[in-house]
C-alpha cells in the first residue's frame, strides 16, 4: 500500500496498541514510570473496562498470551467456568432450550479483573494502586460518550428503564440515554476500585510485599465485599432474553473457589513462523486449522492465490468454513478433544481437498482419527436482524443482516464487540490480551459495584454429550482468542481483534498479509477485510446465514463479482467497517519495536517510542 491512514510506530522503548486510546495511554504511562509490559497491559485492561463499557467490564472474562525473553509463550486463562449450580438439568427445569443471552442466568464466574490482578502480582513490578490509577480517574472524572457507546445506549435505554432500573440509573438517568459527547461518570465503580486500593494499602502497611498486597485485593474480590454484593444481587430475578425474569446461579462460594491459571499454548508451524493460541476450550485453534488447511492448498499465497485476489479470498473462506465446522463438532473444555489429529498435516491435507472451485453451502465437520462428528442442534435463522432486539447476548455481534431476496444489492453491517490490547517492552516481554464480557447490554448493573456480570455461559449447549455441553466447573467454549507468533523461539508479533466468531477470521487474514507478503503492521491492519457468517453464531440465538460472506467495499468489483459467480452470497460492507485489529512487533536481532492500530471505528490507538 502506498498510503496508510496513520503511521506504523517504531522505537526501542515500548509499544502499546489498544482498541481505545484511553487504554493505550494508560499502558504507556506505566512503561514511562519504569513498569514492564505486564504492568502496562493490566493498566490498559482496567482503563478499557471504563472507556468501553459496551465492549467489556470488570465482571467479564479474559484470555491472555504472554512471552518472556528466552521462554516459551504461555496462556493466562481467566475465562471463568460455570458455577456449581449451572447444569443442563437446572436450565431444563426452567423450561429453557438454550442458555439465555442476557440477564443473570448465563453468568460464568467473572474472571477479567482476577486475571489482570494475577498477571500483575506474578509478573508485574508496580502496585495495584498505581496501575488502577488511570482507570480510576476516568471513572471519577468522566469520559465523553463516543459514537459507538452512544448507539448502544440509545438502543438499550428503553430496556433499562423498563426492566433494569439499576442500569438506567447509570446510563439513562433521566429516562433517556446519556448522549454522545456528554461526560459519563461511574462513581459506584470508582468506589469499588478505591475500596480495593485500601485493601492493598492495609496489607502493605501490615508488612506484606507487593505481590502479597495484591493478593489481599484478590481476597477482597473473591471473599469480601465484591463477592457478597454479587451473591446478593444474583438472588433477585431479573428480565433476560427468554422474555421472563430469572434469578442467577452464581454465588459467593463460586467466586471463593476459583482462580485464573496458567497453561501451555497450542501452536502450529507455518512457513517459518510459529503461531500460538489458547487451547481447545477456546475457538483459538480454528486459526491454526485454517493455516494448516491453506498450507495444503497447492500454490496458496502466490499468483492467482496471492493475498487480495478472488482465488485467495475464496480459498480462505472455504478453509474457514471447514475449520469452524470442526470447532463446533470437536472443541470444548472436556477430555478427549482430538487435538493432535485436528492439527496434523495429513488431516489438513484431507480437509484441503474438499475446497473446490465453488462455494460450499454445507456444514462439513471432519472425522479426525476416524471419529464420527456430532454437531449441536443448529437452527437456520435466515434474515435474522439483531438490531431490533434489545439485550442480545453479544452487544455488537457481527452480522451480515442480509435479506435472502436482495443479497446482491444489500449492504452488510459489520459491527464489533470486545476489546484488545497488545504490549511489548524494551526487555522483550510481550503480551496479547482479549478481555470481554460484562457488557452493559448483557446484564443489569450491580448498584453497589458499578458494573454488570458477564453472560459467557450462553456459548455452552444444553444438549448432553457434546464437547461444549454446559456443566458445573466447565469453561464455555469462548470466542476470546488473542494471538502471538514466534520465530526462532523468540516472540516477534502479538496481535488480535474483537469480533466474536470473526476474531479467528480477521486475525489470520492480518497474519497472512504479514507472513505471505511481508506487509508492515499498519499496512496489514488496513488491508481490505472480509469474513464468513456461514457457521452458527456462538452467541444466543445462534443464527447463521449459509454461504454468506461479507467484504469491505474497497475490494475490486471484479473480485466481488467473481466470488458471487463461485456461489458465495456476498454482502458489501462499508470501506472501513470490518475488524478492530491491534498489533505490536519486536525484532530480536536489533531490538526494534513496532506497533499498528486500527482506523475503523475511530477509537483504536497505538502509543510508543
């Protein structure tokens, strides 16, 4: 590309890229104070909770990849599992066929805040009070409401007033939504954070070291006033997307019993790179399966299959369908996932042979190791329009919103969810983090705390015997999927994008631009984007649109028409509408650091020097 909308940052001190400038600035502030990448990532994460409350919150979830110099990348899993009382039987007794997308019933144990505290205690250098500072100031002093947040508040205000009065007090205090440009303050959340700062100070004053003092904050969250407030609030029935009111299943005992943990990454070699993802309890390995399948396609990446061509987009779309079909049939937080077979070269070659010259309209999971696949009961909901439904499970899930009768002339509407932050510091520490959940549109605000709970259990199924069947203590198969790549054993690239089911479509597209073309970070982020909505959404009500692909209008008209001739049901989005990628990079040989950020949506930002 001869032009990018913003520069690719370069330097040697540190880089932070985030989906909102407040997060990027908070992270960079920690680096400037002498902190490391882990301090910076935690500060950015807390700041994003208050800067983008429509995209994440303190009661949500977090998956995170990190790498220290000379060490293998690791996963920090702060995706909370189902509470002890959350079983298939419990939901069936309520007459429910699916876990609702909103309310109190779909709340997993909240992990995001605990994840940041764990990272900070184990790998950071600064106290919690300093790291929470930027976020605390925003909560107390306020932040002007941006266009995306204003749109969500406009859509949700009537629901808040009618059913979630505690949310209305914060986001629609006069009966109407807080408008774009108005200052939004959250004094209850600020009070919660200040009480946690006091817990840290009290422990430090009693002789605790930095990590032990942060441990006191963790105990206050899991066994103190936070757990008590969550427990009390979940006992009161609230309206959810089933159309009725239900109390929650989450208790203080659940919070006390669970902590985030570390585990190895799942990885794949691809043309000199090693891409690392979270395990098969997430959708992350679908990224790796796409790479393996595409690597088995003859000539992929060159000539008529070079990035941006009709043949390339077709091959990627078809590989995506195959990988996500395997995700739905095989992935889950359960023993027996055929991980080795799913990522094997032989299996990838077998799957690649299914890619023909025309678009498949089927869902085709494979049979790794000769196993017989089983899909959940998938409902086709053609023409489903989430824009008219208050309180969907994912506030801004990406949907083509296309009517079958007018596909060729329709415009898709690509919208995003979640937040992301990437950090690399001067010592070579690298973090890729994907916080989400606890959206303001997913669950009512807990008034004593200033934030709602997450609704991640909506991603689990109420059919027995599936890898992703709901069960107490089991993690729902999350869409949260950060990415980290190494070369020669050294971490060189951290990247990610919000987008629900599209996270592991937009991210491989970015990576392939870098790996196949040698594109710069900013150039790869700004390349025309696309994705498929062929497979069912992971979010309630699990709609899908067979064969539909959404492309940004910046693709050549010949490419779009060629894909339609191949049988893809193509919707055209705006020029700059798909994805919210962030990325940082490091060259181990020179120590040079780089960062890029996404111009789409008007809030992504990178800072560095």
